[in-house]
């Protein structure tokens, strides 16, 4: 099978006829499209979309990541199916929902015997490497070379495990991961297309910046989010039970220093937020710098034109939104992922993708661009037609979410459906509560209108759509209870 669609294939994907459609001039710019593209998949940990300036951040600048948006496509509606680290990674690798790939929470071990997109690319002749944060408990499979952090890994002087051998490195983890990626790129055989999974630990808790960025934002007050003082008045008890508030649940290790004497109440909450958000953004700044190093190498080596570069995070993150840090909830800040994709041969520079896409789609997308057939068990859809400027008529307008882990941060298990306008969530496992938000009228999700009689028809339609999505992906509340050991 060829690595790239020809003109007729492209038109067929877009659902248009050769006689009535014109292929954009940029599609065939550059070298012939006969060679398979290289793929560099960059993923950070807990990097919220609203902490990238290309997504309109009010609190920081990310010039190198903005370059990817400027030279490729920025997705405005990319979501995860389970907002937590290991499950998102398993979804991305397998193209299957959590209840099918077996990693429903951070405690589960990933079954490396499953079909994954790196394995399929390796079998198709790609040289494959995984470098950085893995976080799946089992050793990576499907890679010619792997060099990973054990578990979460350390920010400073980290141990890394290269092909089973542990080595302690001196320096800052974000720099070190990038160094290893650049070394691998320079040392590879050069006669094969390659997949490089370049995965950062940052900006994961406990947000330890490097010396270069340690004083960044000194003397500056970072703006607080509009929902910083959310009182959860219309929400169910799940919002009040959680243990991830900036005000009460950041630890001395998170804050790095004791608060000033006599500080209390709202003033203390604001002080904690500044300590948290500045260190978080300092870690992001290092990621941005290092992505810039990699992009510079691609330019200098002549690889940029035929290399797909993807930047994302494993999920979103609360940056003081609703008074929280962490993720897990289906609310927008945790659900939404940044997604930037650059491929000069086929993606128009500066384009914006508004279609609803999922981390579930990444596996099929990589395989599609490589000309490798995806197995039927992969449940996502290739983003290739969207990246090439068209959205198929049957593209999704709703998505399914299921979060399972009840212990850490005390976020109740819940599942739900998000459409282009509404979000319906059901919290269970010791409670039975629903929340409904009209994202058009209430984008910050402050007003739960589930009990409003005027929304009865909306609730009915959304519950039917939720059931349809569960049936389609082979999930249900009964299945979830079994996985949680509650039924």
C-alpha cells in the first residue's frame, strides 16, 4: 500500500467528485508525496490548552509551540475520553476506550501485548523510538529503542531506563529528554521513515522549574481565572467532596515555602495560587524552549518538510479554574486538550480545525498518514481529512467520556456526553447525581440546569445520545460498576 493518498483517494475522503473539486495548491507543494512521512509525536503531561498563547492564554507566552500553530493546524475542540495520565496514554496507543484497553486508572498495568500504532508502524518498516515519560508500568513494546522515566520520574537529576538498563543523569529532565531525542535522531539509520514519541514529564505536579526559569514571573501577579471563587452552588456534592482545591489541598512540597505570617482567608488563597501557577508556567516555559530546539534541528537537518510534528498533552488541567488544580472532572478545562499538527506537505499553514476530535483518533491518524491499514478494533477516526481542509459529512458532533478512579483527589467516578452545545454528566459510585450545562449560554459551566423543567427535552435527547454512544463503544454503567468492583 502506498504511503499517501493520490488525488482520487483524497477527494473520496472529502466526499467530493474529481470533476467538481479542486485540490488546494499547498497539498502538493514540496517534494513528491511518494515517501512515507516521518512522525514526531510530542506530548507533555498536564499542559492545559489555556496555558498556550496560541490558544489565547492570558497568563503566559509559548512562542515555539505557537510556531506549530502558525505553520500547521490548531484544533479548538480536542478532548480526552478519560482525563487522567495513564488511561489517556493507553487510549492514544491502542485507539480503544479505557474499558477495552484495560487501563481505567493510574493503578492498572498496561498490557503490552495489545495492538498499538507503534507496533503497526514498526511492522510497516518504520524505525520507532519512545523517549521520556511512559507511565504505564509495563515496558514499552513496538519500539526499536526506548528510554523512559520510571513512573512519574524526577525533575532534577532523573533516572531513566534505556532498553531495561537504569542510568542516572545530571541535569533537568526536560532538557535531558530533548537531548536523548536529538541524539536518537542524529544516530538513526536514515534509510527508513521514523516514529519518535517525545514525551515530557513537565508540567506535572510538583512543578519544579529549572534554574533558567526559576525567577520567571518574579514580581508579577498572574491573573486569577474568572471562576477562581466558584462556590459550586448549583453543582452536585461531587464538586464539594473533591480534594484538589488551591485553597486547602496544595501541600508544603507543592508550595515550596511557608506562607507569610498572618496571611489567611482570601489573601492566603491568592498567595497559594501565585506559588502554584508561577511554578507551573515556569515548567511550561522549559517545554516550549525545548520544543524549539527540536524544531530548529528539523530545519537544519532538512527533515522538516517530510515530518509530521504533533504537540498535545495527555489531558487538560485546572489552572485555578473553579478554585482547583489537577484534572479528572469532565468540566472543560480538564476535558480539553491542546492539539497542534504541522506537516508542510499536506497541512495548510495557520489553519484551524473546529471539528470535534478525540485522543482516541490519534492512532488511526498516524497509521493513515503512513499508509498502514488500521485494525477494526481501533475505535477512533483518522483526522487526515480534517487536517487536509475538509470535514466529512458524517463527522462526530458528540463524544463519550468515562472517568473511573474514585480515590485520588476524591473525584467521584462519572461518565457523560458532550455535544457542540451541551454537556450531560452522571456521577455515581456512592451517589446518583446528574449535571447539565448549556455551553453556549454558560461556557464556564457555573449553572447546572439539569433540574430545570425547561430543559426536560434536552435531557431526554442527551440521555438517548449517551446511550447510543455507550452502545457504539461497548460500554455501560453496569460494565463500569464491574470494573470498579461495585457490581
